[in-house]
């Protein structure tokens, strides 16, 4: 008599499951990669046209001074805001799908966090490299500043890399937390969280104003510089990531 041996079903290791979530989040490369690149390219094109207009309308002796004003441009900030949208889209689009394939909430949260780390690092490298090209070409031939605006230009290559990485990660995780709130409590969760945030900001402004602390706030920003301020951004980013993980622990696709 032959006894059939039980079939052993191997379960993927935790690292493999987390990496599968990363791959799932990056399936739609159009949203996570190509759209941000296209937005940044369009921002660069619009800025270059503005620089060209200023260059052509300014006397040669005054061009250097006129173009120095472009270092205060906040044009590059829009790409950071879009990363908040990407963070929302990644969670909202893949969370129900992942649960349908028996992905645990823990693995999904860790895989999504790793996705945001990788995207932040990739975009930071690209941004920092473009800042070097901008310097090498003297502001793309016109003395303009986009990737070397005042918020980045005074830093080394590694400093710029860190500033962009921290900024990207902050907006990714805030967006992911917003999507987690929506998954758990729908629009009511977003409205309550938004109202609480507004009250906190207004309360902080009132406290600083009534205590006459605005000069101290300005001194704090000046003392820390772009790298220091970016490092502090990692604190609320980490809190948003942990809060999002806690909320997803009880969220369902239909909740």
C-alpha cells in the first residue's frame, strides 16, 4: 500500500511579499513615473520661455542682475505637491486590489513605504543631476534658476539630494495617509482630519503671534538652513506613515 505524502505549499518570505507590493504599486508607471517627469519638463519649458523673454527684453548690461531674480523661483515646488497626489493614487488604486490577492495589511503598508522611498530617491537623484547641468550650462544658456534656486543652490550635491528626497518623501507619506483616511472613513475622515489640521495651524499662528515669536521662527529657519529644515520634515513624514499604517489596519475596500 502506498501512502501519499502531503503536498507542502511554500509561502513566500516576508521580503518577497513586500517586494511584490512594490511591483504592484509600480505597475502603472504612467502615473508614478511618466506624469511627474512630464510635469517637471513642462515646468522647465515654461520657465525657460519666461527667462528667454526677460533676456530678450533686458539690456545686455542689466541681464545678469535681472536673471539673478530668478533664483527665488518656486516653480520646482509644484512637482513636490504632485507627489502628494501620487501617494493618494497609489494607496487608493492598489489597496483594494492587493487585499483581493490576500496581501496582508502589514505587507501592503511596508511595501508601499518602500515604494515611496525608492521613488523619492530616484526623483532626488534626477533633480540633483539637473541642478548640476543647470550650473554647467549657466542656467540653460540664459542664467535662469529652477533646479538651483535659492532653496538648493547653496548646498552641495549631497545636500540637494537630501533636500529633494526629504521633501518628496514627506508629500508621498502625507498623500498616503490621506488615502488611508479615505479608505477607512471615506470623505468624513478627510473632512475631520482637514478641519483638525486647520485648527492646529491657526492655533500655532495665534500662539506665535501673541508671544511675539515670529523673529525666533525666522532665526530658526535661518539657523537650520534648507538641509536642516528638510531633516525636520522627516518627523511629520514618519508620523504620517505610522498613522497611515494604523488606519489601514482596520480599513477595508468598502469601508
